[in-house]
C-alpha cells in the first residue's frame, strides 16, 4: 500500500509490434506472389526479366513486311485495272499485255496464217499484170477485203482479251485489297497483344521488385525479433524493469567517521 505502480519493460511491446508487422508482410507477400503467378500464367513465362523478349513483336514485324508487299501488289493491280478500263493504247502499259495475248491467240493466228498464204498467192497472180488488168484489180480487191477482215477479227479479239484481262485484273485487285485489309486487322490485333504483353511484363517486374523489398524487410524484422529474444535471456545485460522504491525510513550507514 502506498507503493507507486511499476512500469513494464518495453521489450515485450516491441516484440508484439514486430510480430504484427511481420504478419502483415507475410500477408502482402502471399497476395503479391499469387498475383505474380497469375500474371506469369497469362504470359506463359516462368519469371519476369527485362531481357524477356516480346514474342508478338517478331510476328508483328513479319505482318508489316507482308503488308508492304500486299500494298505494292494492290497498287499494281489498281494501275492495271485503270489502264484496261481506259482501253489500252500503244502509249500505255496495257498495250504490251494485249499484244502478247493477241500473238498467242490460236484463232487469230490461224486466220492470219491463212490470209498471209492467200496474199502470197494473189501477189504471185498479179506479177506481170498491168494495173488496169481485171485479174490484177480483182486480186487487189480480195487482198483489201482480207486485210479488212483481219482487222475486224483482230479488233474483236483484242476487245475480248481486254474484257477477260480486265475481269482477271479486277479479281486480283479485290483479292489484294482483301489480303491488305486482313493484314491491317491482324497488325492491329497483334499490336494490342504486344502492348498487353509489355504492360503485363512491366507489372510482373514491379511486383517482383516489391516482393523482394518486402522479403528484405521481413528478414530485418526476423533478425530484430531474434535479437530481442536472445537479449531477454542473455547474461551481462542490465535492464530496468522498475525504479527503486522510496524507503519508509532512513537507513543508517555502517561506515564509522
């Protein structure tokens, strides 16, 4: 009775605070580790590293190269369609294609051979005849008629080839445009996947660094807890649990003056 309350040592309180902080860190580490595993599963990787290559970038580069080639084909097809629609002339790029097709046309080639042979016969018949000779005049008229027939057939065949070539070129143009649109869509999707991969990779690296930081802090707490636990039972330490009580009456010293 009449004694002052004795204060408790702060060691136990420090241990309790450290253990609470360690428990909170364990909870945060577990939560971040679970999220990190989820991110790794999304990317299909075992760990997160700045050296990790984005696989979508390689596919994206390939798609862009294919798109450049497809655009070139589309431009060429558009130019050919424009030329064929405007009817090829000797001055434009479509004339050579039409002439090659005409030279390879079997019906026109057969007719040209027949008329050339007939022209040689008529030319031989006219040899030595005067211009006013009826036989010569008849042969000349037949040659002119054959030339006109050949021109009509050639023009008709050329128009037929132009229409067929235009239809083929139009189909090629539609196909090139379809391929180009498909590649553009694929590039857009691939860019989205590549961007998502990069964002997820960055999140994974950030969480990896955060987990390492928390584990370092936890190790420090473990060391501090062990130190306080050992300190409580170690010899050679002086600890103040309570101040000395005030005596009820003076105590006479034993020394003699």
